[in-house]
C-alpha cells in the first residue's frame, strides 16, 4: 500500500506544471535559427524549484571543449540543462583538473543536490567543461 502511494505521488508530481521550475525542457534547447544547443548553464538557483534556471545563461554548442570557462562563468553555474543525445562532462578546476562529473540529458535545477566529494557540491564549482 505504501509503495502504491509513493507511485501515485510521483505520477502526480511528474505531471504537475512548474515542478521543475523555469528550467527549459531538454528537447527545446535550440537557438533562434533552429541549430542545436548541447547544454545551457544558469547562474541562479534557489531552494524553491520554481525559481531555478534563472539569471544569466551560457549556451554550450555540441562538441564544445572549454578547459577554461569565460572569466565571468568560472565557478558560477548553479543550474544546468543538457539536451537529448548529449553528455556534459564538468571539472572543478580550470584546465580540466580536480573532481569530474558527467551529466546526461535532463534538467538539473539545483546543483547543490549533486555531491562533489565528501563535503562539496557542484553549485558554483564548474571551472571547465566538455559537451558531446
């Protein structure tokens, strides 16, 4: 009975609009001219999901290899979305050093929820990336 309740709750949350906030749907990551975007990083996050994926955004093209992010984006990303058939690999230090993590297709509205080692998380910790 408890399992049934949990499944019903998950089904209700999955269908509820706004549960994942303002994050774009991964399939909708395209430029105005229709070309694909591999991922988008956002500098704003919030304890409330409806306020995530806001602020400045950095669009990453397929095949982008950035061992050094632009100066205003180093250790700034708090939310990200990865397009279908893409994988975003991130590093915690410039030049592809330090901890690493791979994000597959999907929305990640709060990078605070993804561990980076024992005491850290990935919010404001991305210093290099590769998108394929």
